[in-house]
């Protein structure tokens, strides 16, 4: 008798003639026709999915076994009842009269927020101020600070607007841009640089003899020499960039003029 021969290995299926066959991607029953309009309504899909078969059916969850809190132990004695219930976990022996004060980091979260500015507010953009004592003036954006505030300047020689911080919601970004080139804002011009020095009015201003003690006097603000030097440094870079433009005369007049609306002019219809 001839020995049994081993079975031949199964042949691999031949590849399709057109190349590797891709998996078919199904199309959902309800699909978007465009502009948020779907093919079938909500009531039609209710019948297509046969949801009416499941109305009223409930699947209660299986109850979890509860762990016993006490255990019954027998005790001796004639008039002791025979048994006692003993707690498996003894109660706490100490309860504080006052809750502990937990330190929470909600005061530090503001500095960790992600700052996002509008895409049209880039360095060199000519902006229109909408609030503050310089509202209506056209200024040049020279930097975006870590706090998200915009750092703008007039320049001071054009419209008397110094280096100031302002939130982006009080600014209109125009399509006019000034190419500042390789100009970099000094590192010390940050949020701490522009913080006001809060001093007591009683200590900052000395009253003369005979003055009313209830009269409030405020110390007049005088910019420091460092502030003047920084203002001059930034303004020189901005004025130099404006001088390189072909329309420098028009742009200078544009920055010096204040923004305003006439009758029958609406800001949402204007193109800045």
C-alpha cells in the first residue's frame, strides 16, 4: 500500500487585475444634501431605524450586592439578649470642628490662559482706537504682550498717542500695514513695565498748612526718562518705516487725522 501523500497547500487568492482592491465605504442612511439640509426627516428616520419597536422597553440594571456594615455576634448572659450587632468598620474617634482650608490655584489660572488675537492684528497694522482718552486716533501696532494686550503707538509726534496697552476688542484693525522690517520690541517692554505705581494719595502729596484735610489731591503723572527713551526708540523705527513708503505723505495725514462717522455712515458697512 502506498504511503499517504501530504495535502497540497491552499493557493492564495489571485490579486485583482486592476491592482489592490480597496475596502468598500458604506454610505449613511441619512446624509447631508448641502447647507445643513439632510435627505430624510426626523420622523422618517424614526421608521427607518424601527425605533418604535423599542418604545416602552426597559432594561433594568442588575442590583449590586451590598456589603454588610454590621455583623451579628452571640453573647453570653441570661438577660443580655443573646446577640449584639457589631460594626465591621469602627466609627471615627475624632471629628474636626472646622473644615480645612484648601489652597486652590484659581488665582493663577489667568496667567496660564492661551491668548488668541484676531488674524488681521499683526505687527505693523494701523488700528483705530475705540475707547480711552485717545479714542478715535489711528495708531500703529508694534507688539502683542504675553497678557494678550496690544502695544500701540501714535507715533507720538503725529497724534500725541504714547506707547499704550489696549485690549483687542477696543480696536479696529485696518487693511493698512507698515512694514517694520527687522525691528524687535525691547525685552523690558512687558506688562510689568506698564503697571501703575499705586501710592497712597496722603503720602504722595504733602498738604500745606491751612489746606482742607478732606480734599483729595492726586499727584500729576510725569513720564520717567526711561519711558521717554523707549518712546523715542519705538517711534523712530515706525517713522523710518513710514518714510520708505511711496505714499508717505498720505499715510502721515491719515495717522494725524481722527476717525469719525458722519450721518448715514454705518461701521458695519464700511471697509477698513
